[in-house]
């Protein structure tokens, strides 16, 4: 499996056009000061000229923050637990007291917030009193309102930065400005002809995760910053109210978010202090391709599966050289998958791990096209009826193979893999339990799967897939829904979207097909957007 990698300007950057290439670095070097960046101009660049400057989900994004680095997943977990201590509530109360007055100058608000955060987050002057934030001569005086590094005397990483405004209105986009400052911190040091060796090691071996704090008058927002193929910026909280409403749930949410910030920063400190010394002269190829961190650490030669979406990969296990499929999903019916795999009706599950931030990682058997496997939707018209009938029989067998009864939930023909049965054993018996006829059958993609009548459809449904009556977001799974969907031949095809929410690194057809896309269909419809 080929790796896509390149090198540029001694920084070891390469990859897809416009992302991590010399042209992208040149764009970053030529940026005006961060406070003068124009998101409208910089995010509207056509793809042929490099595309949007940052992946900030307007209109291009990247993989979710929880898959970029464990610290971001830890942040999400702490927010989700809604747990806070007396210390966290006191910090929230102090922040509310600071944010309540109107200030004539932003620096007044900034200074008071910095004092609070230094104490609450346990940041010393050795970590935030950075003389020159940017080493570019033309903007050496430009700096964010606050920053946290490992050592101000020899900074090798940026752990957090803050932007402060007196309110929601005002010139510029503070989050976009934060991403601009982030780019200048890293690139101005990487461009130095000597020194910064430790920072180069960190850059080449990690996604350079950073926490962005925005204090906007009486509001707080926390976002993630990382450098994959290009710089990515994603909000991890909404705009949080910072007015003291005593026991109002908004105050509790603020305290939980402050605790999440504290925990995530602690993870980043430990992470950066333990980045191994390396002789890498180029960045890890997986970073340039925007791959989830478990793939970078635990697999080799990972690539997006052509028939899957952006979070389904083919990779090699270094221990034994076996090629496997690694899937990342918000929800996954691993019990259903294993139950059906036990009856040779789904790929074998080799490993399942719950990652920080709510994502599942599932390592499973690869059904390779080289071995004859294809989606039911790709079967020729001459034999389609007979193969479909066999698939329906195997679906019935799957529904009755275990107690409790599991329902797949997304039984489009694209999620039913088939192959013409290899030669039988000498006694005429099948060499595989996945079929009793001429075709082997395996079912894929158990993101929606659950117990019949108990599990519910977990995501909003795509309006271009024909669904059975009752198959809706939040409604119970029924085996009849599987049968209905497997019969919908049109719902398994895909085409380019006229308007796409997909990332710059994947084509809309591939992303949409993974989530039930189709250019045809009608009637009762759905699947995730």
C-alpha cells in the first residue's frame, strides 16, 4: 500500500495539493498580522489555487478533534460528565465576576482573565512570559493575548493561547486570529536556520495540538487547534455564558468546561514532555493525510478505503503484517457485529476500543476485492436477482442467529458484501458458513445496529435513501426495516452531491456513500447527513 509523502523547504511537508505543500507554507509565510486576517478572502480561495487557508468547517473540515489527539477527547469527556468540583465552581464564579463589567479597553479584561487562568491552570511565568511569540521580523511584536508553552527560554511547543474581545461585536474573527497566531508560532521557528531542534522533532512527529481560549465579553469558548495536512480549527464548546446566575445550569456548564480545559492542558503537558527524540526529517505521512492518531501510533501504510468514508481505513498491523480494516465511529453495535461474525455473516472483529471523547475504534477482517468480494450494489444485472435472494436468506439467518435479536439498521446493498463461492471441499460441503448457495455473504457497517425494539436510530437520517415506515431518528430498530432496505436497489448507488459538507480531502461521493447517499430514491427516506 503506497504512502503519500513529500518534503518541502526542509520541513518535511508534503501530501495533497494545497495542504502541507510548499505552496501552502508560502501562503502562511505571506499572511498579514493575525489581527488583520480576512476569513472571507482566505477561506474563499478556489481549490485549484490551494483552497481555504484553514480547515475550520467553513466550508472545509478535517477529522473530529477527538480523533486528532487524545487531549481533545479528554476535553469532550469531561464536558460530557458534567462533573465539577468546588475549585471549578469558584473559578467559574471568579470568571463571571471579571466578565460582568463593561471595559473601555480590552487589555483590562485580558489582564484580569490571565491572572485567574494562571492560578487555576497552574501556569508559571516560565511558561507564559514569552518574549517574542513570532520570530518573523515583520511581525515580531505581534502576539496573542496569552499563551502557554513548555519553556519560554526554549519553546518547543504551544499548549494554549487566548484571544480576548470586549464583546461579540468587533473587528476580525478571534478564532481565526488564534489560528493565525498558531501558524506564526510554529512556522517562524521552523524557518530558523539554526536552533529549535526539539521543536522540529515535535512538529514532524505530532499534530501539534493546542487549546484555543476565547474570552468575548461575557462569553467563553474553547476550541482545538492542530496541524494536519493544513491547520485545523474546531470549536469544542458553544459560546458559554459568563454571567453569574447562581445555580443556573449555564453556570454549571461553565464550571465543567473550565475543568475540561484544566484536564486537557494537563494531558498536553505530559504529552509534549514525552515526545520521543527522533531523526525524522519529514513529517509522518499520516499527519499530512489527516489520519486519526491511533492509526499513526499502531498501524502502518494506512489509507482510506475506496468504498468507505473518511473514517474507514485499510492498514497493516506491524506485528504480523496482516492487512485489516480500521473503522472509527461515534456509535457502533459491536455486540451485533460479533454475534453475526460468529456465524460467518460479518467480518471477524479483531479488536474494539472505546477512545477518549466517545469514538469507537473497530479493527476487523478485510474483505478484499482481490479475493472476489464486492458490494451487492456492484453485482451485474444478469445475476442480481439470484444474489439478492441469497443475501436476503442470509439476512434472515442473521436475525435468527442469536438471542437477543440484533437488527443492522443500515442494510443498504452497499453494506452487503458478496463473492462467488470458491471451490467447495471434496465432500461438497461449504468452506464458509456465510452462504448455503453459490455466493458468500457478509454484512458491514454496524454503526446503527442494536437489539430489536430496544436500540434506536442514533443519527439524523439522510433524505436520499428510501426507508421503511417507522425508520426514523430516535425510533426503534426493527428487522423488517433491514429487509426493506436491502431490497432498495437505488438506495445503494451514489453520486456527487450538488452541495457538499465533506472535507477538502475526500470527494463528496465517497463520504456520502458511507452514510447512505444516493442520487435517486423517494418516499420515506433517511440516514445521517
